[in-house]
């Protein structure tokens, strides 16, 4: 790794870490991390869906470049773990993360000359989460706006046919999104996928292809009050109303989950107290009490802590969306 690169690892969260890292040739003057409110469930690890253990986040580095301030955001959002993504059991969490991304960028990017969002967003083009991010922030997709692209480059970043780690359908889910300002005009002159096979090796750097973009920055002479790429309020409101429906469906299912864990808890307690009625070997009785104790603890933790935490996160996201919709005159039903 070149010694002039500044490395910032935004990995200090969750059990395994978020896996987000920023490498910069230019000075990093400030940093901020926002861990997502909703990020899967601990029990999903039994299915090897380990998003919860990573404690995924959105990281922000303020970078100085030629007298300009660049807000560089990096993230890795929750995977769908199901195809099509619309059927994902995590769609409420994914929508919540998309909304948090858009609100975080809007809250922190107002003074920057350039805002750039990068990472594995786990959203395909046109998918609801990506619509929320772009319509709420006004950010553009470097792949779509680039003046030049390689003719043989499909833009596929996930499950590329030449990637030895590919396991499913080809998809473009890794992005570089950007937005200039009234004082800095930005243009994407080239975009490509890169870092495919490791030189001299039969395997790839990653199961995803990397995305590379080249930008031209132009200082705007004279003050201007005209907004740069203002949010698309009509698409934003339509997307947010759809998100509210998804959140409400998940909230309704939370009540069923709580009843399920309560039933498991009561049944386990009943079995534990009833073991004295049976003439069982003391070792068998001890083992049964141990298993029932684990089941009681698990059902209490899931029903009281996990479900309540998820509900509060869903309600917080819903409340934030309703504030935006109310502000634009389109209230939720």
C-alpha cells in the first residue's frame, strides 16, 4: 500500500465490525460514523446471514482537496438475502437504512463543495431504497452520467459472470453517487468497474467488482442561490409513502412475533415446573432444566428486548418520513 495514502477504518462497531474503510491521498480533516438503527436480527446468524453482527454503518470523512471540502460517505447496507429483493424479510430494515442515509447526507452535506456516496448499497437500479436516497438528496449515479465508459464494461458489480465467487444473477448494486454545490460544479468524465482478477491468480479480489469514477471539478465564479440537483419531491414522496406501507406491515408482524415468544416462554416455564411430577433420573432432570432455562432466556430476550428494539426503530423511521411528507403537504394515511 502506498505510504502517502491515509487509511481510516470505520470498523469499530458490532461484533465483527462494519468492514467499511476509506483510503485517501488527501488530508482527512473530520470523521463521523452513524450506525444504522435497524440491521437485521441476532438469530439470523443461524442462517449465516450475519449483517446484525457487523453493526453496519454510514461513515463520513471530510477531505480537503485543492481548497475544496469534500464529504466522502462510505457504507455497506443490509443484504436482501432473497431474490427478488421485494420478497426479502429484511425489506423494512433496508428501507429504514436508505432513509437514514438520505437524512444523514442532507444533515451533514450542506456546507461541502462536493458530496460523494460510495459502497455496496445492495439496491438494484430502480429499487425503492435507491430511489429514496437519490430523490431525497439529489445525488446522481456516476455510472449513468459518465461521459465515457468502456464498451465491454457492463457495469455489473455483483455475481459478475467472470467472478469465481459468483453464486446468483448478475446485478449492479455497488455505486458512486455524487452531488456538487452552488460553488462547485462537478462532472463525471469516466466510470468503470475495476479490480477483477488478482494478477497471476485464478481468483478475484472480492465477490464484488470495484467501481472507479473520474470527476472534473469547476469552481463557480460569483454567488448563486440556485439549488444544485434539488431533490425530486414528487418521486421522493411517492417512494416514502411506499416505504411507510412496508414499515407498517413490519410493525403489524411484530405483534405476532411477541405473542410467539410469549407462548414459548410460558410453555417452557410450565414444563420446567411440571418436571417434578415425573420420576426422571436426576441427570436427565438437570439437563432438561438447563435446556428449558436456555429456552426461557432466549424467548424473554427476543420477545422483550429484540422485538421492542425493532419496533422503536421502525416507529422512529416512520416518524421521520411523516415529517417530510407533512412538510410537502402529503400526509400519510
